[in-house]
C-alpha cells in the first residue's frame, strides 16, 4: 500500500471520527461543563460559587469524562444558550446569589436595606414588619435602647403586639416607657426617620442572628435526653471547664425533680395522661419526697395500688427508671405546649411554659 493511500485512509478515518463527535448530543451536566470550560477560571468563578455541593459534583464528574468537544458542538451550545436566555429568561436566581451580586457593587448598608426587604418579616413598611417580629425577640432588642426610643417604637406598632412586648420589659423600664408614651405628642419626621433607619440597620438586618436559639438552651434540651449517669458525667466535666456554662445549663434543664413543682391540678392532669406501669417504674427509683408528692394527688385507692405495683416489680435497672422518668418529663412538656398545664420551674422566678 502506498504512502498516499495510507494518508488518504487515515484522513478519511479522522473525518469520520470528527463527524461522529459533531453529531453527539450533550446532556445537561455536560452542557454546563462545556460552558464553564469555555468561560475559564476568571469568568466562570462566579457561576461555580453559585452552585451547591451536589451540582458541583455533577458538573465536575461530567467535565472529567467529557472528552473532545469540536468547534461545531461549542458553537451550537452557545447559540442554544443565548436563544434560551433571550426568549425564556432561563436563569435560576436565589437569595444568596442576589446578595452576593449586590455586595459586588453596593455598600454593605445599602445591601442590608435591600435584603431586609427581601428576607424580612411580612409587611409593607418597617412598622408592619416589626409587628410580625416575635415579641421576645423585639423586647430583647429594645431593652437596651433609650426609653424614649422604645416609646416611639411601641407607639407605631399594633397595640396588641406592643402590649406583649411591654410585658416582657422589666417593671421600672416599662413604667418609664408608659409615662413617656402618655406624654408623647406628634413625633417629628426626622426623629421617626432616624429611629426607622436604626431599626433597619441594627435590628432587621441582623434579625436572623438575633432570633437564633440560645446555645445553652439547645444544650439543656440535649442534656435532658441523657441518662442520669451520662448527664452527671458531662455536667461534671463541663463544670471543670466552665462553671458558668454548667450552671446555666442546669438552670435551663427540665428534669424529673422539676415535676414536684407542679400544682395539684397540673399533677392530676399529668397522671391522667400516663400509663400506670410507666408511673410505677418512674417512682421505683425516685425519692420518698417524689413518691409522696404523686400519691398525694391520687385517691387513696389509686395510691395503694401504685405502691403495690412498685413492690411487685422487684429489682429494676436504673436505665429503665431513667427512661420512665424521662417519658413523664416529655409528657409534661407536651401537655404544657398544648396549653393544658403550666407551672413554675423554680419558686420566685417567672412562670415557664414549655
């Protein structure tokens, strides 16, 4: 075979391969991979930043297995992309992408105002939005403000919401605010604008962080679900590292011993909602004080039957007692959440409703 024939056959084979490649249709992830390859690192970075982890994996896998892409394939892909973009606006936007884009050419304060309008509580203006903020969150912010500022804010929001916020402030501050509201006349526009701007920048823009759950409260819930030995071990270790944190968690925890602070009505409601064998198991490892508390809220016949059930159990595992006691605690929280009972966790403190 001559060199010319070999060269001709090779050329024909190459054309055949190129033709096959040109006719191959790219899938969704492959199309994205081609576009990002064409854009390169400088122009493609913003798109990579907008992808979530799953999308990054999909596109990366497609890119690694893409193989050769002919100029014809690339041209067809760009034409199709521009056609879709111009006719159907085929872009996918979200809050994070929007904020990131705004931060690239606007000041942080202006971005905060815009994003507050997007993310903030429902309402057409600042005062309607404040009326949709949880009262404990708003009160927690306002307690550090000047009484006159608090008076202005409470005078602008809905009266029922203002009442709930006012009730959460300490008595001295609340009385000062009430007196200022009574003496308040028309509020100058520049003062109102300044208060509104402060609320927007300092409060609304950080609302998601302000309303985030307290970490000690979260840990107290976790500790509530430990068995007695694990709970004691962790609290002892934490106390060595941070006595203050350990004490805060203890104060926030709701334990079986806290059930002894229930009033008679709440205790009887709880007893009607627990199984007799579960109560007997919980009291099997409890103190005499706990047994006396629960039996005092039963009829003499029911108390006698409970005592007999406990005696007939014989030795039981501590773990089973812990589980039964924890079940009573969880049931109490459920009843309180449903509004069927309420109680004071500690004497002399505000009423806690779980």
